[in-house]
């Protein structure tokens, strides 16, 4: 019945337009990422369509998983306080972009409700919703968080510029969720379930032992953003998925316990945003504390990334490899490399150290179809003028910072 309702949702004139709008917004994000790649490679990688198709396919799988999880734990939308979540999330986003996440809005709403009694929301439902969405997100990050990683020169703490990748993914998430109808008995298009399901209280008019539900389609979107500096994009995304999976499992346990314990409810509310902050802090901390992976070698020029199907790619060169010589002449830095490639019209012999094979190789590299677009992005050497700064402060957050500086001075 869940699967049938999930498939039937795409025939609904109420659901399908919303899903297409979410797809359009996500397509715009992937197009923006394609422009970032173009600024590094000198030409687009042509990934926008592929990224969108993969995101839609995995989003369908993740949405179906989330639907089963929500219904298995008995999560309904009737008392979950969704009407408050989006406005609070948007307000927090104006302070800092990373706060556009239900873990912060949900945790803050639950904490205020528990302490002051307003807004009147179902705390176990809110916390369970946040937990399930992050479980789905951890699966999607594990499956595809590394795909389409964009090379970047990143300015970290202390002003040091290192090579790395920005990991950004977006997925449309169609869901089928439970909604409470008038109590007792089966209604057309609905299902009857026992009232002892976790997180659901009987008490609607009718038989107190049963509640009546309908399956309602909704659409959401999930996003993932991260940095890979000390690890490859694959390694970093898998590690992030593990941390987020642990976080969501602990939060779900606290959500179940909070149905019977106010202390557990307070713990769930606090863990919702503090635990999420810990995941971000640990994930970014290990990248900047550990030795960077994409730094200049002792000899040659290390490759940060290569354009798929470009001349360097077809010669077998991959991210992390070290270019040693071109046509038998050693290359020592980026300027040396660019001078050797400038204006070349004949195939070049390139000697390089393969990171994956742990061996030195010599391959023939054919010239590009467009002049000087070899598809090679070297690691930064410290004098780069273009780089990414780690700042996610929103307009409201910048205003608050300025107001605080004016106050203390």
C-alpha cells in the first residue's frame, strides 16, 4: 500500500507540480556548480544533466526509504508542528547559512516549547522527523556525496591556501506519510493501525484502541555541503555519512524515549542542534588538523583534478598524481607546466607518478580540441588570488556581528 501510494502520488495534480518546482530549484544549484567547474577547467564538464538525473533517482530511493521509516515508527504530520519549522529555519538561515536545517529549527522549537509551553508542538514527533530525514540524508551522502566534487583553492584558518574539493549535493525527496483522520474504523483510501505504535497516542473520538490514518504524499529537498582537504572526496563523504548516521540513530532513540520522559525530551531537543554542530565541527576539524592531501610535492606538479574525457584524463592522469616531465623536460611548478603546454599542437610525452598505482608512468597526451584547454588543475602553490573562504554568515548574522562590534567599541 505504501509503494502504491508512493507511485500514485506522481499522478496527482497537487503533488507533481511541487515536485517539479523542487527539481527546478535543484537544477539551478547544479548549474551553479557547473559554472564553478568551468572557472577551473576553462570549459564545462557537462555534468548538470547527469547530476540531476542521478539526484532524482537516488532521491526517489531515499524518499521511499524515508516513507517506510516514518510509517514504521508511527510518525504522523498531524501534530508535528511543521507549520513552525520552515519559518524558524529560514530565520536561522539569515544568521548563518548552515542553520537552514531542521535539526536547528526543530531542536530550538522543541526546547522553547518544553521550557515555556509555546508553541504547542509534539516534541517526539518533531525529533523523530528530524532523525528520519537525517537517516535518509546519511544514506544519500554515502551513495553519492562524492560525485561531482568541485575542485577549489580553500583559504583556511591562518590564511593558508590549500587544494581541496567542495562537496555539494541536492536531492528531491518525495515522501508518503501518515496523517490522522477521524478516529475509529477504516476510511476510503486509508488504513487502520493499532494505537500502540511508537510516538502515537490514541485518544481521537471512536475506538480508543485504534486510530485511522490516510497516506499523504509530500515533497521535500535535502542538501549536503562539505570540504575534502585531507581526504579524497570518496573517503570524506563516507566518513560524513557515518557521523550523520550515528547522530540520526541517537536522536531517534531519544525521540522514542521522550514520549515517556520529559528529561529525554529535553535531551533530544538539545542533542538535535548540539549534536549536529558536533558532526560539523568534527568533520571540518579533522580536515584542517590533519595533513593536507593536495599540496605541492618535493618534485614535480601535483594534480588537484582533471577534466573528465579531457587530454590529461585520456592519458590516465587522475587527481593526486604528480606530473614529473613533459617530452623529457622536468616540470617544477605551475608556471613551468603552463609554459610547456602553451601552444603545443603535437602529442606530448608525459611522465607522471600515479597515486593509485604507486608507480611511475609514461603516456602520450594528445593536444586539446580547443587551444590550451588540457583539463589539468594543479594544486595551489600559495600565491593564488582566487580562493574560497570558509564563511557562511548570513545577512542577519553579519548585521548582528556589526552591531556587537559597535556596542563593545
